[in-house]
C-alpha cells in the first residue's frame, strides 16, 4: 500500500490535472464526538414526532422523539432483511439520517424509502446503503482502509462510511449538493471525511489505491480508472447497466492477476454523469 496522502492537498492547482479539476480543496471535519440527543427536542426531532405514526415512533421521557430508538428499530429491520456485518449495523444505528433530509421529510427518514435531496437526486433507501456497504466490506474483519465514494449527494452515506472505513474521500459533481453535504456533515465533526467537488468518473487518483470504491450513481459501465485506482484485494460496488438493459449492482474484486466481477440484484440509481455543474 502507498502511504496515506496528506489532506487537504496543498498542491498548486496546476500540479496535477486531476487535482486541477477538483475545486475547492477537500473539506476536512475536525474531531468531536457524534452529536448527542441533548435535553431539548430540536426542530427536526419535533418534525419527526409530528410526522411519525404514534405506534411506531417512541417518545423519550416526554421531551420529544428519541431518534436513537427509531434507528434501533431500523437496524433490527435491516438485520431481519439479512444485513449481517456488525460494523455496518452499528454505523447505521449511529448516523442520524433525519439530519440529511428536509424537515418536512424527517418523519420518513427511518422508513425503508429513498428520499429526494434536491436537484433531482435522491438519498438511497437504508437497506440499499447497508447492502452496498456490506458488499464493499466483504471479508474485512475491522475497519476498511481508504474508501472513495462517487456521488456525495446529501452526505449521508459518507457519514455512514466514516464509521466503517479509516478515511473517506467523497466526490460530488453538483456544486449545490457538495455545499449542502458540507453543511449537513459539519455538526458530526468527522475528521476522516473529505468532500470534494469533482467528476467522479475520473476517480480521485491522489488518494489511490483504495480498499473500496462505492458509487451512488449508475453508469453504462464501470469506468476502468476506478478499477485502476483500487488496491489489490479491494472491492468496488457500483450500480451499472447490464446486458439486459437493466441497472444492477456490480461488485468488482481486484486480484493480483486481474479482477472478478459479480452482477447482483437489480437496482434504481440516478445516472452517473460526467463533468461538474
Ligand atoms: N450517497 C448519496 C446519494 C446521492 S445520489 C447520499 O447519501 O445522499 C447520487 C449522487 O451522485 C448525486 O448527487 C449526483 O449528482 C452524483 N453524481 C452523478 N454523477 C457523478 C459524477 N460523475 N461524479 C460525482 N458525483 C456524481
């Protein structure tokens, strides 16, 4: 493995063509524990309580919604649906998904549904996020090493990834979503998450090789540069168009001599597009 690059990268923009297209410099979040519930319900907690069916959303000590209990319920459901990786289940239980969606949608944040995040993009269903992270981590006993995420969106999956991998580099091509993710992630203070505005189709050579690459947007095929940027033994998980014209999850495992490719279940992801906007 190459040594970990130091981020944020301070090279002049002209030093590397790849870096020149990735502006601004990666955002790193300073260390601090995950936000706790606090004593008073936040506007989001109040919205959760308002939108939730009373039977399925417990309230904590009369002070508003205990979103931790709702997440525990979501995690139990994920486990019942077949998610086994304890690291993934724990991460899904820790990251407050309702903080990544509009207040009006907060009540649906722990349901098994994808939700709009603006600009025609969506945050994936919890069980799709969990399934993909489990596939990415297949065979890993502890934390994964460096991971590259294509499609930061609202930043939710990057936050979950931060709990199961040592470093997360996440690329988003839409400036407004890149900014939104920065704002959403700020209170979580995740020092190992680096957000970058850039075209994920080019990967991010500066951080390569990666133990894992995960795409939240589906292309015609898996860009070869992603495989190139994967470490030997690393895994890539990406929704990709298959021969039948359907989108399916594709897993690529890089070996010393080449790579193995598996085509799994059908999925519906937003399209992978080139360039930044
Ligand atoms: N993981 C995200 C899901 C976002 S949806 C979350 O948790 O919210 C997929 C995202 O991929 C969209 O925001 C879309 O703009 C982005 N995307 C599509 N093509 C891309 C590309 N080439 N490079 C970077 N991001 C891309």
